[in-house]
C-alpha cells in the first residue's frame, strides 16, 4: 500500500485555451467552467484529485481566467489549496507549462481541464516507480474506436511499456494503439532538460515536449481500457452528462465526508 505522504502532492492544470469549439458558450467563460452534471467540469476534476489525496493545485489560466478565480478563489471552500499562473490565451500549452515551472513541484501531475477519467492514484504511482522513467502518460487503448479524439490513434506503446511514438495527426494505422487522455506524471528536471532555449510562445506540449520524451525513451505508458469523457465540443458535452450519470462518483464520497 502506498504511503499517505508519497508524492505527487501537486496537480498542475492547463486551463488557458479559448474553447473555440464550444463557442458561444465559452465567449466569456473558461471551458473548464462549463457545467456538467450540476457543477463546473473543473470542479469535478478537483474533487477527483482530492479523493486521490492531492490537495494542492496550480491552475495555468488564460482565456476568461476570472470565471475560474472568482469561483474557486484559494480553494478553501473545497478543502484544497489553489494558486494560479496567468499567460495570454495565445500561449501554447508547452510554453504555458514552461513559464510555470518555477511554481511546480519537483514531481507533479499534469492535466488539462477538459478530460475526466476515474483516476486511482496508487496504480499510477506504482507504474511510474516501476518504469524507472521521469515521465508517464495515461493512454486509452482505443480498441472500440470510441476515444475522445475519435476512432483513430496516435500513440504506439512498445514491449517495454514505453510510449515509443507520439504522432499528430491521428492515424488509422494499427501500429498506433491508443490516445493520450492526460493524467501525466513528470519529474520537473526531465522537462527542463527537454525544453528549447528560449521557449517560444508556440511551443507545443504534445508535438514538442511529449514527442521529444517519447523519442528519447523517457516516457512510460499507463494503458487503460476504461473510457474517458471530455467537454471538447457540444457533442461531447452531451456525452459527458451521460458519462457522469453512469459513473460511481469519487466526488460524492468527498462531499459526504465534508458534511460530517
């Protein structure tokens, strides 16, 4: 059994994009604040991570940041600690993360604010430690072609359990087994060593940092056949409502404990 104080203790959430595929809903609202099953999607994520024992959050804001900061504040209402780091919406995810690294723990969990998957942290932590690698990505094995990015894939996992290829765009080639659904674990030093100098504002997290780590054999995979949900567009927003109704809810457990 994992020790209670075993890291990571911090989740870094990428929440800077404009949510263009959800316009006009996101014209004045961050995508993470779109309501699903009665609360903002980002709140579902915070409660999920809290249930997994992580209570410190660094939210990397951009578009409509006030819709997040005004709602969550410092996180005290939820029994967590939330801090924020702003970068303009046009700054890409990779550059946004690079700018925030001084505020990141030496070991942290990185996630986006539009994907939900029923995380069980001890299994991820065990896989990370067993891999001996400085980074780990959760990969949905898209055998039913129902992945959040459609029926095609862009990740190849080798026999050693590493992400050996990370390509974009998605491909129908069976060489690729799955899709990245986030919940990435990083040792900060591995990121620092794989960033361009200086880091341009258009530096990409996926085709930049993650692809580089994969090519160097530094990115482990946590494969899963449990589907995720997302709020990436209007169609998936409706699917997310159904997903949450069918899901045994971690955050309901958290709320019940809080009310005692």
